[in-house]
C-alpha cells in the first residue's frame, strides 16, 4: 500500500464534505484511512471542521487520532468536547495514552472525565498512572500486558491469556509472576505451544528477563531497549511487582523529544518552543543566548582594541580575524557535538584526560594541514613569510584550544550531572571566539612585534 499523501485536492474534498455536513460520505471517505493519516488531515482543519470530523468518525479510531495531532489543535478540540465525549474517546485508548490526555485537561474537567469512563477498571488504571512522575518509567508505561502465574498449568494459562488479550493491542511478550505479582521471568510462545496441557508454567518459563523500575529515567529506559533490541520492557515497583510495560513506540517518542530538546539547546534556545508559538515565547527562548553572544562579541572587540598598535602596523591581520574566529567556533562545535552524541549513546568510555589527549592529537593533525594551506595562500597573496607564519601558527593554536574546550566542557558538565547539550552551539562558539581572537593577536604580536 502506498503511503498517504495529503494533497490540496484531497483537502478541498474533505472540507467540502464537512461544509455540507455529509456525515455518511465523510465516514465512507475515511474507511481505509490509518488514524495517523486522519490526524494529518485534522491538523489542516480549523477547530470547527476538526470537531465535526471527530464527532462523525467512530471513537475507536478518533481516540488514537487525538494522540497524534498537534498539541495546540488537541487543546482547542478538547475545549469543545463534553466530559462524556472525552471519556468515550479515552475508553478506546491504552492507559498510557489516556493518562497523557488527562494531564492536559483542567483539574475539574479531568476529574469529571474520569468519572464518566464506564470501564471502572480502565479508569482506575489511568488514575494509577497519573500518580507517577511524567519523566519516569512509571509515567511512560501502559497497564495493558499479558501476564501468567507460574503455578498455572498450560491449559489455565491459555484460557487466561485469551481473556487478557482482549484489552491488549499488541502482544510483545508474556510475563510470568508469582502469587504476589512479583516478576519471575518471561514465557516463550513456542514453549507454551509444545508443552503438555498439564505442565506448570514454572517448569517452562525463562527466568532471565530485562526490566526497569517505575522511577527509572526514560532516557535510561531507551538505552536499555536499544542495547538489547527490545520491542517492550516490563516495569516493576520497588518490590519487583509487575505494574506495567513500556513499548517501542513510546520510546521512539522519548528519543524524538530528547533529540529536539538537544537540538534546540545546541542552537542556543533555552526552552522548548515550536515554530507556531507566540513571538513573546520565541523571544524569551532565544534572547538569553543572544545576549551572551552579544557580550562575547563585545569582549572580542575589546581584546582587538588592546592590540590596536599591531593591527595598525600590520593591517592584514584584521582581514584574517573573521577566519580565525570562524575556525575556532567550527572546531569547538564539531568537538562538542561528537562528545554530546557519544554521551547520549553511552559510547564515551575512559577518563577525561584520555579523551583530551586524543582530541589534542586530532586538533594538531587538522591544524597543521589547514595551517599549511593558509600559509601558502597568504604567502602567495602578500609574499611575506613572517606574516604568513604568524597567521598560520595562530590557526594551529586556535584549533587546538578550541578542540580541547569543545571536548572538556561537555564531559565536565556530564560528570556534574548537567545536560552536556547546553555546552554546544552559542556557548562554545562565543567562548572560542574570545579565546581565538586573544590567541591570534597575542601570537601575531609575539612574532611580528619583534
């Protein structure tokens, strides 16, 4: 099946059906649509049109649609839906998705919605999830899973699994617990199928099972699942009782959110913002690092002012200032980006000194190659060996210092428990600009001022 593409013609057709309030044709039109494709359509509609579409289609599909649409669009839609309508939508969702939507509602409305959910067990599980910190495995997990008791026979196990499977969208694993609901292991479907009916589960289950606790950081959960190629992982409480599971789709969302957060931090944006946010919100997110950059620029200008005499005597130095500053910033950002990526993937091993030694050798190699190119170009242009030497040696020193700073700062911040992503972008660029300009003119004065 070809991927869905929302063209202008398709959108016009949908809007025309909504405008005519033709619910029957609208339902038929969306018969074969995946809920993610419907969500893409809803994002292109105004609130009134989106409401009509949500109310027209069955809740089994629109519940999932609500989880996929943009947050701002969902907020507007939820404002217009009654508590009963929202409860109907949430009844079709897994507990984790339902809990996520509940947290977006005003407290009074959230309580009313929960009271309107007809499946009281489903409502109770949602309430349980709301007690966990959203930035924890408990806040990420869903209650829907398949679990069997180690004391059951194969016959009993199969019967109970059929009942549980009615409430589980995808069966990734079968977990084994004891009478106290303590996680004991996992059950292979193959072992279950080939075992005699009177065999007890404790005789065939696999005791080795990866799991996380309810308080585990979502990023750590993502690392564990990625390391062991898991589609789902069980979540246990402090007493190792099985309380839920986290599936790969939830982890993908965590990885995506973390990547977006790191990308914005590396770009010098201090808080989560989106392109459609207000001008005030975007300004508050961008301005702090822009001010830092401005102060850094003023610092660089002040440093240049202290070397006014050498600049007057050797005006060519002024023309190479942007090159030196740019190289310092680029090298620093490259070094820090590699380190931040390595930290995120848990690939950084060994001591800081060993990492700095490696970066020093790398910076020297790159510095000598780039300095040689710069020396030849400057010498051909001006024909002054001493000037070309001063600029080239400055470039080597700047690259080495920038590489060391770009490597050390994220490693240092990580050791102190600070997100190393803040070390990249404007922070590294600004600091290296200042150090680069200082080193450049100091070496130039040392060589040309003799």
